[in-house]
């Protein structure tokens, strides 16, 4: 791993249809989250484009019960896991902000803030 990078977790720790939040900025709140959907890993900023609020209602609860959509529990917006596009709710058509990441030796790695 290069200087200025942070390893968040091992890729196999993210189960299909599940998400997990991380605090790479070390501010005491999860500023990014990682999910696995249809076998693909995605990473987004933990911020709804509608009101700039955190998405989860409790630790690591970003996904719908069936694991098919990302949910904003503040006001019910729903987002596609593959693109972050809002398909239901007050921010319809807007997108979650994707976070650049890479996998190195099984670890999910991001640039340090």
C-alpha cells in the first residue's frame, strides 16, 4: 500500500446485498460506505444529495431489507447500488457521490483525506 492510503477492510468482509460504513477521516462518523451488489463492490460518500444527511439509520444499515437498493432513512430516498442514482424520493435523478478505491491483496484501499 502506498503512503497516503488507508485500508478499510478485506473485500470478502462485504457480503452480497450488504453494506458497511467506514470513517477514514477519523471524525467519529462513517463518511463512506462500501456495498456488494450482484458481485460488484461499490463505494459512496455517506451523504444524501437531498439534504446532505447521513443515509443509515443505525450502524451499517444502508441497504433495503432485500439488499436491492440503497436507502436514505432520513426521508425514504432509494438509490441504485450500481450507479448511486436516486430512483425514488425527493432527490429523484440525482446521484450519490462515488468514492475512488482500489483492491490490493484483498484489501479495499482509499486515498487518505
